[in-house]
């Protein structure tokens, strides 16, 4: 069997199982893994110390001021939720459109979703000012009559995060069940056999089980697509539902969804390159996978560029002086260097992917993906600072500068994400074995 998605060495089910299970069961954790894990935990501790300081001192520890009442916490929240939204969207869309190359990348894309959304949920709580009362966002039975304010964007975000996180965990777990049964059979330790067996839920691979699994998995994928779109549309509505210049844009909900897909694919490319190199998965994660993902990133970049141009153009053709002032401030004001750096990462760099050699070059893939992640983060913070720094009242204009606490908390969440990815790579199969086997069977047929 020959396939552009697999090397010829993957010529049967046994070869797939060996390639995926070997890093988990047949090799010890090396010193590089331990160094990376310990380093990430140290970064997490630094971020945790900064978060505790912010809880003690209050939101005055952040760079927020009386004009820019949002800052790093909300920008980080939107950035992480965007990365998290993309994983399940990527997996479900590729499943429904029968893109067989998803078999090698969907597993860690879905894991990325769970980790990123979990991290994103921390930032609104830190930003509340009184985080001990975060449960006021939920409609719990209250004798004091303190029911949630449904017009508050915080309540929208709370339900968006909770519903999406729970669904993503279920979607990830359903796809993992057949592979957990494989690990149950191959684990050498009796303890790990019991652990994998308990989570495999008695899977035996009977035709009836496969039929039920296929139906449930596809039904969940159908549900996932509108759910993902609604979640990040809600995040976009946090801004679009306001009356601030630069935010009252009907393009924000779809623009945020495309931005989530954009940054998510960039993170998936980085994870795929890392897994391929460190876990010896060159036979399963091929240059053709990066070629396909690079084409999607290039297309999303063009849509993002069009969205930016539409946003600026709408300010001009409406003739609203506040909208025009805000657009001019974004392009030539206090934060304009960051604006142009954002355009470089989000619009200019991905155009390298018009050339096939660039789409398959690891160095270029890393450069463009990091540029996109930085650019998308800058977009999130600039949406906040460009508008809030120069609102309607000139006497209330103030610029924004983050504090060391802001930076350390962001750094801590990056370390937490790396630590969770490292644990995932050592405990669970990072490639869907049963889907790669289906790909082999299709090629033989």
C-alpha cells in the first residue's frame, strides 16, 4: 500500500500499533523530557506566585487603569480560548469532510483544546476583582436573590467555556476509547493494564461496538461545528455588543471564529513538528500533512487581511469621526509599532506558503507559526488598548502599560500548557491508531 500520508514502512496494523505505542510502553522517559518537564513546572510556579500576588493585592497588580479597564487578563483569555476552539473545530470539520490526513493530527489537536480552554477559564476569574465570588456567574439557587445578570458578557463567557470544555472532553474521550483498549492489551505493567482497561470501558472491537462508536463520533462532530462557532462568536460579541468606537462591528463574530482557526492551526503545526521529531513519528506525520495545514493557514491569513481592511474601510465609509480617529490611532498612534508587527505575523509571513518548498520546510513552518501566535496575541491586546485608550471623552484618555505580574502570569500559563502536553505525550497515544488503520485499509482497497 502506498499513500502520501504514510511511509511504506507502515504496511499493516501491527506497524501502526508499534509506531504509536513504542514511545509510551517500550521506552523510558529520557533526561530531555525530565529537563523540559521540570523547567515548565518552574515556570508554572513563577506564574502561580504572580497570580497569588494579584489575588492578595487585587487587580491593581495588573496594568489596568481607569480607562483601560481590560488588559492582559482579557487579552490572554481571548487568545487561549481561540487556540482551544480550533482543536475540536479542526478535528470535527476534517472528520465530516472526510479528510483522511486528519488521522495523524486530530488527537493532539483535541488534547490542545482541553488544555487551552482550561487555561483560558482562569483569566476571567483573576480579572473579576473578587474571584472568590466567581460562582455568582452560575444560576445557582440563591436565597438572597443574586441571580446572574444575563446582559453581562462575563455570564456569556462562563457558559461558553463550561459547555465547550465539557463537550471537548467527551469528544476527545470517545475517539480515544479504541486506542485505550490497544494500550490495555500491550501494557506490561498490571497496574497500567487496569488503568487503561477501566477507561476503555470493556471495548472488544466487535462490529456492533464499531458501528455504535462511528455513529456517536460523527454525531458529536456535527454538534461540535456550530458549538465551536457559537463559542468564539460569543467572545466576539463581548466587544461587538458594546458602544465603543472600533468595537461596534458586525464582522467581529465571524472574524473571531476565523482567527481562532488561524491561531489553532499554527499551534497544531508546532505540536506536530515536536511530536514527529521527539517521538519518532516520521512515518505517520509526513511532509504532506504540513503542506495541507500550510494551505489552510495561508487561506485563513488572506481572510484575516480582508477582515482588517474591511474594519478600516467601514470606519471611512461611515464617516464617523470617532471611528476614523480610532483607526488612525491604531495605524499611527501610541501602539502602532505593535499594530504593524501584528500585520507582519498575521498577514505577511503566511504568504510564504504560496511556495510548495516553504510549506514543507520545518524552519519556515516554525517561523510562520510562531509569528502567527505572536500576531494573534497582539491582535487581542490591541483590540482592547486601541479602543479603550482613546474613548469618547478626551479628558479620559490614557495609555496602557502591563506590569511584571501581567507578564509572569502569561508566562506561567505557557509553562502549564507545555507541562500538560508533555504529560499527554507520555500517557496517551498522540496519534489515533484506529483511524490510521482505516486509512491503510482504504489504500489496500
